[in-house]
C-alpha cells in the first residue's frame, strides 16, 4: 500500500495517525475506493461537503455536513478532507488529545480556514503540530490580480508569496501563505509543503491539469 498512501513525516504524538491517498489508490469519491481505504482506518471517515469556506465541525457529526474542516477529540474518529490541488492541512496537539483536518484552497485559505481550525482545536497554538499536504506548487499555480488583491487585503505580508508572470497574473505559493498564517497564530511546528499535485502527474490528481473530478483524501485520527 506504500504507493497508494503517504504517511506524513511530522513530530505528532505516537497515538496520532494520518495518511494521504494518491492516485494509485484511486478517486476517493468512488465507493469501491472508499471500501479499500476503510480497511486502513479505524472507522469510516467523517466526510464533509466542502464549499471553500471556513466552517469547522467537531466529530462526531453527520457525514456530508457542509464544512471545510473538522476536529476530533474521540479515539477512532477520522477527520477527512478531499483535494486535488487545494491544500490539505492536518493538525495535532502535542498531548495527542485533539486532531484536525482543513481543506485550504485559495478561497478558504484567504478567508481564514486555518485560523478557524486552530481556534477550534482548543489548545495553545504553540503546542500544535501542523502538516501541509499535497497541493499545487508555487511554480505551477498561476492566478489573477483579483486573487492577489484578496490576499493582500487581509494581510499585506502575503505579497511575498506571489511572483509576477505575464501582465495581470501571478504565481501563488499556497504553502508560503499557510506558513505565514500559522506563524502569525503562534504555530511553529510546521512540516510538509514539498509537493506539487500539478507537476507530479504520476502520483497526484490535479483539477487544474486534467479538469477532471477525481479527488485524493487527507485523514487524521487518534488511535
């Protein structure tokens, strides 16, 4: 199963477990793929209906609830987000008593889904671990002036995460913005952020590259 999932390399406590699927496992919206995935997990994931917002739910909750992040404090409750260019961000407290998963595309990231998830974790930010999962990378993600303006309106420091390309367009580093936001909150134990779903075609789905609907999933739970 090693080609089908990625196990995050982070300093979370031993009782915290996490994984991210790859395209080798298949589209996690498919029932058969979910059945294979379920065999790797302690329970069915708490799937969300993701809308690029900032709502954070605490497990247990009804599967398919509208939100873009979730947290869990109960053993065996699996927080899950789906993505195929958007950035999944996983969280864990240093005592292993809470975990979380956020879906951070540019809209949710700009609006504050990371901040909302950190707040819902219920622990001092300095005690949190965060892991930035596979997303479209800074050399592949071109956006327009409107996206840059939206980020700068919230935080002028975000300018450093943009690199000019052709007129009116910029390369956006989602990972850099996430690290900025986490640092501003006081979260400094941050790992991951070295992937590119767009260029690593053999490994990851990418909506921007393929204009297809397949999705991967990032999950975290307390064992």
